[in-house]
C-alpha cells in the first residue's frame, strides 16, 4: 500500500470511528508501528488529525482564522445563539468568551435584557456597544489575533476579580477522551480561569467540534454545565460525549 493510500485510510478510519490506535492498525495493514506513527506525525503537521498517546483523534476544523470561521455554519450558529440567549436571566453577570458563535449570541440578546456582560473579546464588546440595557466590561491584555481575545498576565489578573453567574465558553473541540480543547496553550489557560470564576459553564457546540480534538485541554466534559447542540444529530455522535459526563442539550428540545 502506498503512503498516500495509508494516509487516506487513516483519515477514513478517524472519520468513521472517532479514533485510531496505531498498534492494531499497523498490524492489520502488515506494516510497522513506526511507519504508522510517521504517517500520523505528517498528517498532524498538516492539521488533519490530533495525535494522542498510542494513536490519533480527529482534528477540529474550527482552528481556522476568525474571518474564515465567521462564514461557516451560520444557520446552526444562529440557532445555538438564540437558545443560549434565552438562558440569561435579568441581573446576571455573564462572561462571554470569544468566537464566532458567541459573537452571534451577543447580537441575539433581547433588547430589554438588563444584565452585565464581561468579555475579553473586543469584537463582542463592539457588538454590544449599542445594546440599550446591557452593561459591558471589557477585559484587556495582549491581543491573541487568531481568536481576537485578550490573553496574558493582565487579562488573568482582571478575570481573577470577576465572579460570573454564567460563562459561555468557546472551544474548538469536544471529545470524550480529551474533553474540551483549543489550539493555543495561553488561550486555554485563560478559559480555564474564567470557568473557575463562573458558577456555570456552557458551550455552544457546532457539529464540526463534536468528536474532534485540539492540542490544549481546557476542562473535562463533566465540568461543563451544558453543551448546546443543534437538533437531529446522530445518536452515535452524542452518546460518547454523554458517557464522558457531558450534559448535552439539543436546542430544538430545550
């Protein structure tokens, strides 16, 4: 079997099964485990999978640039955003993470909602600038340009002084083995801190993030208050997340 054929097979197995274990896979093909590990390294360098101990998991496509992600799955994001907006109660302090789905959530807040939104995302702060009754607190720091959020020591210090009722966490992957993940270690640390400072954490998860993994862990699935997903997804896609402790809520049933 040619290298290109092995790599294509690896990606098909990941797509069908959600994981690949290098040793039995290599034995099934009659090649060395080192050969398969080399294939996995090369595919990982292309962003096509996420390597883990002993094998690989599907990579999240949600690591693309902000502008590219903004145009993807717009109807799905709008549905999730509307459902999330209904979760916010008057008078609450809500932390809105960065991300294109959370940006839609900011634009979906009812005009009569009186609440405080804390965010380290300049784009979300701008989206709320004209909201008549939502107070906006913007956390500063070094701008992580990929996600358009503030990170670093200044951001962490400001976040540590906040106690939020609800945190809408942005992530690039949710997998039963790796939990909630993202592509940058500093951004992951900031997200973990916000989750610790919040009474409840919610993830708005588009289909492309489910069963996918990125390099840096944020929190285990069991620590998420709710994962909102669109209705009608295959049961085999959601069952592993629920088995790992996630409370998965299909928004059409909420």
